[in-house]
């Protein structure tokens, strides 16, 4: 099997080792690639993307997310369980209510970058 070497083109003034990030890039290992593929697979659902967009504005309960996504609370809970497993969202309990938010800023950045891409 032939090994393919990929070289990242550096913006003017950057060295190839530090192309765009200010640090040397490390190639992704097989486990990281598999987890990233699973993340994109979960994000391939329009309903889940609507949930991500809603949560990018702030914390919401399952009932509010169901209204935003236009699906049942049960369906939202199912989607959120998949998203929680991949650390896309996190939740906190307050009495019998669960409030969800994005796990970190990377999730919002991933959503916004994808949205910018399809809008161009």
C-alpha cells in the first residue's frame, strides 16, 4: 500500500510547520479520525443541527428544544443522548428539569464554520 504524504500550504509569512495555527501540526491518529467521523455522522441530522443552533444562543430545557426543533420531547431526548455521548452537549438538572448547553466553544465554531461554508 502506497503511503501518501500531505503537505499543508502555508499562508505568506508562515512556515509550513506552523501553517495558520502558530504551532506545529500533529497528524491525527486512527482513533481521532474515527471519533471525528462519528461526530460528523451525528451532526449529519438536520434536527440535531437545529438543536446545536438553538443551544449556541444559550441553555435550554428539553421542552423548549422540542418546540424549536419541531419534534417531540422524546425525540429531542434521543438526539441529545447521542450528542451527549460525543460530548457535543452537556446538561444540568434542576429539580425534574434538564437544561442543556453546548459542551464547549468548539461545537459552536464547528457549526458556524459549516454554515459559512454552505452560504458561500
